[in-house]
C-alpha cells in the first residue's frame, strides 16, 4: 500500500502563520469531457487517489489543516470523498483490511474541511473572493489542484517558510519554455534586490502575454500565499473581456499597495489540467510507488518494444 501522509505524525505538533488553504474547485473541467460530464475533474484518479487529494495532503504535511473548498454545481463527489463513510469503514474493519481502513481515515482525520459555493465560474479571482468570510482577517494559502507537485519539503511548506521571512504575499513560479509563456500569468522581477535563493520581489505581473511581450519566463503556478488585503484588491478589480475576475489582475492591483514576492519551487510540478500533463503525472507517480514501479516499468519497456516493431 502507498504511504498516506507519511509525515502525518508531525502535523499535530506543527503550528505556523498559515492556518487555512483555499482550493478552487468550481470549474467545469471541459478539457476532460466526456469523463467530467458526471464527475468533477478534481476527482480524476492518479494511480489510486483523486487529484485534489494530493493537494490536500500537501497542505496537511505543511501544517495547514483547515481546508476551504470552493465548489459549484455537480461537485458533490468532492464533499463525499472528504466525509466520513461509516459503512465503508465498518466493512473494512470487519474484513480485517486495516491498511485500507487507515488510508481512508487518515485524510479525514488530518484536516477540517469547509465548503463554499461559487454560483458562477467567474474566474480564479472570484473563486478566492467568495471565501472572504471563511478566511477572515488572516493570511492564507491558495492551492490549485491541477498542479500536483512532488517536493520535499512540500511545496506549500517551502512557501510558508519564505512568507514568514518576507512578511508579504508569496506566489509560486516556475521557469517555463518561452513558447509557453502565453499560457500563464508571468512576472517581472526586481533583480537589484536580494531576498535569498529562489526568492524575488515582483515589479509587475502580466496575464498570458505574447512571447515577445513577456517580461520573463517566470510563470505563476498553482500555489499562492496571500494576505487578507487581497480581498479589497479583488473587489476593486474590473472583470476582463470574458467577464471574469482574474487573480493576476487583483495581485497587480495589490502590488501598488505593498511588496509581493515570488518563489521558485524546488520540486517536480505536473499540470494535470490537460490530458498530456495528466498522463505524464500518472506515469510519474506510478513509477514512484514501490509496489508498482518494477512491474509497471517492465510493462512500459515491453510496450516500447511493441511500438518500435510497428514503426
């Protein structure tokens, strides 16, 4: 069986400046139709866990146990997944399936989950904004479940350590190929300041720039640590041409009021929000599993030979 929250015994004793993590999960998942017609894309399975669980476990391992999930119509499966299933637990206990019982109990016992509905999918900024009353007047994390990051220490823990040092919003970034910058929010950094390895102060943010207009290839990825002043900044942010409130635009507004920083995550990121990225992540995490790695690798090698023989 795979380890579940392998550092879970350390979580209870951890405390820090970030106590809550927001998971926007109200999107329609159209890239994965027809699979997502009747199930949330967040519940698509990587090996034996839904994608969203990887992010929730990352938060828990980072010492953040209060989870706020932004949902919408047709997302009940997410709530069911993080709820206690008395019948299933009883069945597993009666059959002596202790390892499987521990797996499903660990995630429900490690976090407290609250839900808020986003009536319409009006952009990431709007999804963050609807959590205002649940977050309250404290800094918080935002985790986009599509980005599954394999890192030690966990990616969010790395960012919390930076936040506690710089005392300002921290955005995760990754250097992407220049031909891909138009798919991301991109940052311009102040190269005259030294804030330590992998940490930069932001000069500007641009949402999905053309390659020749991009200020860098430092792309914002799905991890944020935000301060509560992001909420009035988002409220003051105009909707874009699609009618959505973009978080990048809200952060650009916040940048006029306070320093904002970026941190280059030390880890391996997988974008599971598209089919190719999802398939790559599936292979990666299968090969990371001690119980699957060798037979799966042998299968892949056989498959490669078959493909070679047909070309």
